[in-house]
């Protein structure tokens, strides 16, 4: 999950696709907003906050949880 301030401005030359995984499915959102370490450094400088998350929860079911290394 990426959290952005209300007045956030995308760094020059970068792209960002906002959305909720439920709209398109998690497979789609695995293919967008992929950044190199240098690009993510630009995002952090623009006050973007990355909160790692894995899987999903529906009621009491938890699915697609994997350890990412």
C-alpha cells in the first residue's frame, strides 16, 4: 500500500496508477507502480509512504499470504 498526502505531486518523469486492488484484481496491481530503488527514493522525497502488505482478508478468511524476500 502506498499512502500519499492530500497535496501530493508526482515527481517529474514518473508515473503512478492509483486504485484499489478489488477494482481490477490483485494480478493487475502487481504489474503497475513497480519502481527501482532510485525511483522509490524520488517517491520518498515527495513524501510517499510505502506500507508493506501481503495477501487479502475476506471476513475471517486470509488468502495469498506469502513471505516476500
